C-alpha cells in the first residue's frame, strides 16, 4: 500500500479525506474522536509545507426529503460542515478556513491563497450526487458511473496528491474515497495505516483465549463477522437486536457462539444471567474484539448490560480492540477511551475488513 511517509510531498496541494461524520447536539460536536484521528497526518503534511484541504461527509442529506422551508436544490444546513468548523480547529490544533463547496473555482482560489498556518475545510461532499455512484437520475449503472467519474475529476482537479486517513469509509466505492485515488497520486495516512495494522492483528494469530463480542442491529451485516470469529476465536458473545434475530431465525452456530439465555422486558437488553456468563468469559480472555451494544443502550433502562460488558473489558488483562459508532459512545460515556488498547473509527468498515472482505478504499491505494 502506498504510504504517506514514502511520498514526495514538499509544497504539494493535498486533498485529505478525513471522517468528520460526528454526532452533533445543540450545534456542538458531542464526540471528537474521529476529528482527532487525522491530526498526526495533518501535522506531517504541514511540516512538508503542503497546502491542505480537509474533505468529509456528514450524515445522509440525500435521504432527507425536501420541504417548503428547504426546497429541492437548496443546501440543507443541518448537514453543513461549517457548523463544526470550530470543533475541527480545536481537534486538529490548526486554524480552519471553511469553503462552502468542495469543487470548483472557489476551492482552487482558496487553496492558492491559503496561508501557512491555515487548513481548508471543504463542504460536505454528499451535497453532490456524484459522491455516491448509485445516486443518479439515470437508472443504468453506466449513467451513475459517469456522474461518479465526472465528480471525482472535479474533486481531484485542484490537487497534486490525495491522502486517505478515513478507515471508516474505506468500504465505500465513492468519489472522495476511490474516485480521486484513481486520478492523482494517492497514499494512506498514518491513522489509516494504524487501523489496518490493528485489524490485521486481531484477525491473525492472537493470544488465547480470544473472545469477540458482537452486538447491535442488522444480522445480515453482522453474521459474516460472527462466522469469521467462530472459526478462529474461542468464543463469540452475541447481544443486541442481532441476538433476537439469530434466535428468531433459528440460525445454527457451533458451541463457540453464545446467545443470551435471558433478556430484559421485550428482549430490549440481555438479562443478568447472560451478563454474568459473558463477564466470566471476558475475565479469562487474552484478546477481545467488541463491536455493537448489548441492548437498546440509548434508553437508560436498557444500558446496564452494555455498561457491565464495558467495565469487564476495562478490568480484563486482554488486548482489547473496540469499534463501531454506538460502541464508541458507550466508551466515551464510561470514560473508557484510554482503558482499551485500540479504538477503531470504523463500524461497517471494521466488520467488512474483519470478515475478510477487500475494502475498495484500501485496494485503490495498492
């Protein structure tokens, strides 16, 4: 894989793909972990006298229907990256200049006139339909791909180099992930390299007993990773909605996969007997991977099991890797970011990678 430390970067104009798809409440970012993840790469680029523009998405603006106060074609400001400009500045430790588009003459001019102490923050790439190749008025794959390629060229045009530091979007074949990387010299940033190193570590030869804890929703996305860990780990502990789905669908597993034996209320959290059994297994583990809450954790009544699982991991002697947006929320709530060995920015990307699938955003950098 092409790595940033092997690139000729001196004085280059760099498009840096970060992941600022963060939770926002009352106009403020409630978790800055993803923002801080690109700081090492950004500092390295600045030391090489690069002019840098940060590129990211925020939410799914195309999925929100227009209304009378937000007519079609008008930018929905609830998805604008301008609202997190100050949080980005604080998270990366640099002066941030916002640009209200991510392509075109505005970007080129701002980039040319960027001062050494400034970093550009481009507008949400998902405001353009070309970011996602399946978003197209033309129902054919060819039409969608053409829009995707055209937008990729416009995104890449002002820059000499592309650096991807957003592991969490590497499972997506989108313009700001794969499209630009096919047009200009492209490299993996330090955080992306670290993510891959950690994922390879826990899906390779690990210290045993090795335990995977898989929760959350959508059994169709979690089943491949459960099956993967079933083959290589000693135990897979299943919770959350996927445990209900596995039971209802009568999915067969080996004895390594442990489903809850009891629940709280209408199966909205795993029950105390299951928690105690899971904690006993965690206590003896030497390697732990956790992705997904044990119940409907956003409701305090059903947060207990996820909290107890987190506490058990903190107290264990295991090498622990945790990922997934909801799981990170639990870590932050329990002040546990420094109590595990590695926290991944990836949710879907982490599951895809650990399942053994190739991620387009990584493959394109090889």
